[in-house]
């Protein structure tokens, strides 16, 4: 792990980040995070598709802008970290444009909040990538494998969800793939992708980002599971939120 220099500014920053990481799970679970999108949208704001494209495109622009100065002479590790983060957001832009269906609008404050947070994450990882690992090791290869599994699994289950709504904008009980066991498989695979990124970067901040995403998506998955139970009387009682047979 690459630790920062423990200046007063860094201590304050990581302390604040730690509070965010610890607090995001309970805030999302109890509906206090103001992330009004997907099933929990309020129905007002900007176009769902336009909002999602914006909030994923801005982080890509941010990391590319920050990394532009060192990419021409970047090491293999720097390129791998940059491409992993950049492709994550490009993939989501393309999915928002050509794959997902949107039944309504997304709250403007939610759009800006997520866009700014993801841009902060992408920019921070791009900035820290100026000082990468000096050489590849076995954990880099493991990180690449986990990243590919995460990205591929996330896309596959997004595609399954979209296919269920092929002729309708209504929500259906997810099925196919591993949806028979877990309702938010796309969240689980996103966590796996970010675990891969953390192993590629190895900076302390990358691990903070990973745990933020784990706590947030786990809490959101539990809210989604509750939503499905309330919406569908025939929803399978043994289906879990995000971890097969566990949670």
C-alpha cells in the first residue's frame, strides 16, 4: 500500500474521507443520502438518460485532463491504472446511451452530487497515479483479472435487466444469470471491479474509495431488495440483496 505523507492537510482529508466512508452506508439505507435515481427517483429534474451520461462523462474528462501531463511517458502501471478508471466511466456512458432504459427523470441535485463525487474520485486517482508502484507484481495481475471479471459481470447483468424491459418501461423481477440468488448482482460486480482498481493503484485513497462503494452499494442493495418485496407479492423469499446466501 502506498501511504501519503502525513501532513496536517492529509490528516484532515483522510479523517473527513473516513467519516464519509463510515456514514454513507447508514445514510443510504435509511434514505438520507438524497441519491434520487433509478427506483427511488422523485420524477422531477432532467432526462434520466442525459443525467446519467453527464454524471459518468465528467469523471472521464476529469481523469484524462489530470493524467494528460504524464501519459506520454507513463509507465505500464500508470497506463493500466488510468485505463481501468477511464474505461469504467466510458463503459457507463455507453451503457447510458445505448443499453439502459429510463422511465423518468433524475433529480438535478442527485445528478450533480454523483457527478462531482465520481469526478473527485477519478481526479484523485489520476493525480495519485503520478506516483505509481515502481514495478508490476502478482497483485497487479490479480487486480487486472478482478477488474475484467467485475466489468464483464456488471455489463452482463445490466444487459439481462435491460432485456427484461425490452417491450416495457416497467420493472420486473430480475432473472437469468446469478439473479436467481441475488437481486443486485450488477452492484456486486461493480465492487469487484473497484477492488481490481484498488489493487492496481495501491494508494490508500483507492482503498477508501473501494470501501465507500462497498458500504454505499450494499446499503442501496438492501433498499432495492425491500422495494422488490413491497412491489411484487410473488417475489422469492430466499433471494438476497448482494451476496448469495448471505446478505
